[in-house]
């Protein structure tokens, strides 16, 4: 597997436990930033009632397609190219969006585009679920997250752990209401919004 992620292997079961409940009434999910495809393959296999649509930016789409080609599943769609900065996203019908460990990697302008794009894509009742580390009122939830944030910003000054309150403002501006903020292992959270 290209770009294998140990973090994906560690967090896939806790994420599945929550999504089994959160997506029990959903039919189709767009995953933004599928990376290696480990989540897509595992979650599509485990949540067989869902049509799972993985996506990645142009630079990673071939590796993602290669990884997913070895795991053919009826409900796992071929990956699509999606750049959150694009003014027009692919025209797909989904009732949920999932993204793991993306918002601290992309720049803030891209985070804004992410929420605007999801706001355009999802209709009333649509659900947005985001997994990752976040800050609350400017404070980190752990010392390890503070160190991780330093590392992120040294690697790329545009990246960094995002403030929950800033994300909540972006979500609210797109008509989303926070449904849950779930503590996850390794100082991560699962944020759940519904339109």
C-alpha cells in the first residue's frame, strides 16, 4: 500500500464505532481527503449500507486509486479528484460528508473553502463529520497536541491545529448546527454538524 498510515490503523475502529451510529440513517458519504484510502476501504466494508465516495487532490488521486483497486467493494466508488479550493466541486448526490485529519494540514483559506463547498453540496438534513485534533478557546487539549501543532507550523506555516470556535463560525454560516463534539482516543475529537 502506498502512503500507509499508522494513525489510520489506530483510529479506524474508534471512528467506525461512532460512524455506525451517526451514519445509520445515511445513504451516501463523500470522504474529503481520503489519503491512502485506508479509512475508505475499512469504513465502506464495515458500513455496507452506505455508498462511500472517496476523494483526493490531483497529486494524490493515482496513489489512492491504486490502493483501493486491491479492495473491490460494491459500495466503494472509484475515487474522484476534489480540490476544496475549486469554485465548482464534482456534481454528486450525498447526504453526508466525512473528513479525517485534513483541517490541520490545509491552509486556513482552504478550510474556509472546505466549509463553503460542503455547505453548497449538502442539502437540508445533511450531516458533516470531521475528525482530528482541535483547540478550545485557544487552548490545546494536551501537551502532545501543542507539540504536534509546533511541528505542523514548522513544516508548513499555513497549517496548524484549528480553533473549534472558528470552525463553528464557518459551519454556522453555512447553515449547520453542532450536534455533537465527541472525545476520541489520542487527544482527537469528532465534530458532528447537521444542516
